[in-house]
C-alpha cells in the first residue's frame, strides 16, 4: 500500500504569510484537502494522511515525527510564498537521496508544465535544510505554490479551477511515480454496426411491365391453341374408331 502524507503549512496561532485579508494557513489547508480528494477519488491502493485537518497548532516536530511513525512513501509539505517574488518553487533537504530527487523532479516538472500555460514563473528546484524535510526519515519535499503577496499570483491562489488543475497534475505525477491503478475503469467502445438497409420492393420500369403483360397474353393464346389441337385430335381418333368398327 502506497502512503502519502500531506502537510498543510502553518495553522492555528501561526497564520504563515499574510496579505490583506488572506492567510497562508487557509490556502495550504484547502490545497491539501483538494489534493487528498484528487488522489482518494482517482486511484487505488493508496492512503493519504494530513498532518492537520483543521485550523490548529501543529509543531514542526509533530509533523516530521508523524511522518517517521507512519513511514510514508512520500511526504509533501504545502506552502505559499511571500516576500515580493512570483511563481512556483520546490525544496529538498541539503543532501537528498536519489529517490527524493527523482520524486521531486517528476512532481516539479508536472507543475512547471501547467504553470507555463498560465505564464507563471518556474523559480526552480532548490535545496535547503527545513525541519520537516531535514529530520524526516522518509522521502520528503516542500512545495511553495505561489506568492500570496503578489497580486498576479494571488489571482490564481483564489481561483478554484486553477487549484484543482494544480492538484490534478500532482496526483497524476504521484500515480506515475508509484504506478497507481486508476479507479476509473475505461469501457472499450464497441463499433456501431451500420444500419441494415431494408429490402425495397423493386418496381419494374414501365417497358418491362408491358412486355410482361404481353408474354402472359401470348402464353394464354398458346394454351388455347393447344386445347383446340387436342380437341381436333380427339375427334379424329373417334372417327377412326367408328370407321374400324364398321369395316369389321
């Protein structure tokens, strides 16, 4: 069984980055739930955990300790960036394993491809020591979705369709990494047979109809002649019989 831990950054008394009335902790929890639903609804033999399920305080130590206890196939921490930049970036620990690099490359490249469609910046694949990755005994990464304090980025963070797409490409990438089987069974389309053409009664052209009627008339006349000949023949035979009787 494949297991994924999604870690919605911040929460409770820690709002994370704040811009106007927007708080990072709200976005990270919403995105984590959307991603969990995408995976749960579309793939078999995978279980998804959340390090927090509501607006609650969860320490960094609690987050990586939970991971070390569950022993997941992959741990993904979800964050929104701030500080005047724009775009998406991903992080691994300072000395990642080959497996982590592979996992991160598949997921990062999938997101970058989506963002290219919307002309959102790819800030690159980075390494940095962060508690949730550094002290994690299992493959772990941190994703900075977009910048909450950039008005252009913010338009996408509050766009439900974009967030669904963002989560969909990650779910697909995870499925590709772990060879997950889809829950949606495709039914092969049977070719539709051509409709049977009804047998039409063929009406002969007028000239053939006229010929046919003449042939019927001729046949009738021939039958009449045959009958007359048979009658004459019978009369002749009768006459001969009478003559023979007289002679005898």
